[in-house]
């Protein structure tokens, strides 16, 4: 199985677990005298088998990510760098957006709110980080489809 196929399967299994959770919640309680629409014990068995299938697949994906080398580095390293870079980008752009928000003053007596960071520099930093993320994503996608 290709890595891309494994990732698609992981997404499908995760969605199936969410569906099973919803079905279990819907059948956890009923009015006295009513019948459940699905047997909770069968759903628990389905939960167990699906969770085990997902765990096994995730272990295989992680092993592949450690063993696959892209541009001299394990794919897992590229994924970690991308994930942290995305997090950092979101923080940088969010803070820059917050600092650049206009606060309407109703009179000259209202407190003036001013940014304490260099908004332009942080936005440039976020833009450069976004470009780096796109490059890393391209490497990851190429490896996923190899």
C-alpha cells in the first residue's frame, strides 16, 4: 500500500470511529420499554476492531515515515518541521493581525491603543514561513505518492 493510500485509509478509519461514537451515544440510553436501534455490545465490538485497525495502520505509517528519506532527512522529520512551522505561522499571523486591528476612538479623551510589535516585520516573517511550509509540503506530497 502506498503511503498516500495509507493516509486516506487512516482518514476513513478515523471517520468510522467518529460514526461509531455517535451511534454508541445515540444508543447509550433509551426510554424504559423502548428497544435500542442498534445493539451497543455489537457497536463496542466494532469500536474495538476499528480502533485496533487504526492503531496498526498508524504504526505502519509512523514506521514508513521514519524509514523514508527525503533530501537526506527522514520523512518524519519533515512532517514534524511542517507541523511546528504551521503552528508558528498561525501564531505569528494571528498576533500580527491582532496588533494591526483598528480601534475606533469616539473622542480624543478615549485611550489610544497602539501596537507594541513591528507588524510589518512579523507579517514578512509569516509570509516567509508560509513559503517554507509550501516547500516542505511539496517534499512530503512527493514522498507520499512515490
